[in-house]
C-alpha cells in the first residue's frame, strides 16, 4: 500500500474515532462536498444518533436544498430544515467584511438550539484544512460557539475528501465548490433578496450552458463572470455569448463582463 493511501486511511480512522467519541451529533448540512461526506461518515458511525440540520436560505439556491433533502431521504437520515432569515441579522445586509461571521454565528447558534432539543451532544460542521488558507471570518463563530470541525481535526484536505467520497459512491465527489450567494458582492455593497435572486438565476444559466466551475460577481448593475480559463473559448462562442447577454439583461444587468483572470475562490477578499 502506498504511503499516501496509508496516510488517508489513518485520517479516515481518526475521523471515525472522533465521531464515535462524541456519541451523538447534529451535522450542519448544506449538500456540498464536505458536509455530505461528513454526514455520510457520521451516520455510518453513529446511526440514529445523528441529525442533519439544513437551512432554507435566500443565500442558497433552492436546488441545493432539494439535493440535501434527497440525500437524507435516500440514506434514511433524520433531517430538520429551518428558515435561516439571514437578511434579518443586524448588519448582514450592509455587507461588512465580517458578514460571514455575523451569518455563521446566527446560523450555528440556531443549530445548537436544535441540537439541544434533539438531545445531540455536539454540533459539527464540514470545514477542512484547506479552509484555513483564505479569509474566513465564519471560523471565528465556529470557535466561539464550540462547534466541532471533524474533517479539519482529522487533517483532511478537499482533494482527499473528494477521493474518499468517490470511493464511497457519493455523487458529490466531483461537485463544483459552492459558496453562499452573499459572497458575490463586494464588501460594502448592500445585499437584498432581489440581488441574491439575480446572482442565483445568472449562475443557473451558466450551469445550463454546461459550465462546471464559475461565479457571477455583482458590482452595482454590472455582472463580472468568472469561469475557468480553459472555458474562455466556450463562453465566447456566439451562441453562448448571445444567450448570456440576453438573459443577464433580462435579469437587470446593464453591463456584462468576463474576468480575464478566470474563476478563483475568494476573489472578493483580494482587496482586504
């Protein structure tokens, strides 16, 4: 067995031991790569002593909620869905640099309440060691509330989680990375339900056109499209370019631009 395989097996073993020691957990579940893997492993270790808690949110497309519901139904995992109401959090709509902290503290606080009601000993969330590299104020909320991050504690990277997910037959193993729609706006630009819907519908078109990894960043009335550099020729094809321009104008964008640096995580943090 190769050293990498041994190391990965050891990390998976540490993850399972950690979850077993917790006894019971409420998993903050979004249907993303990390939280799906965490929920799958937790359910395998703890069985009925696991509850998946999912937010119904303006900042996440309905598609993500439906995928979360489908997974829990197929796996026989008890799921609780609650309305996050992040637009009502004081300061959130003003979109300060610590927006993610404000949202995550409220979100995880609600999950802690649900966990207590369900008799779950711990709340766990799906961040991994790669999440330590970018500006992530939400991690402060995780620490303050005593929420556990078992994947990060086990030393698992995003790529390792994808590999293990593939071995488990999870269809999320190659799911593109996704961050909440609030991350599509420069800090200081007000966030509204209408603008979140614009971002979500604009990105849905790119998904329908066959793009896998992308973002539509919103600067006032301008949409800045990020796709992988290898996909530049695809989006510049006359048919795709015309569809994007027409649909984005229907959604209310005055200007539509293509970011020549291409897709990258945390591009709104580059000014910080």
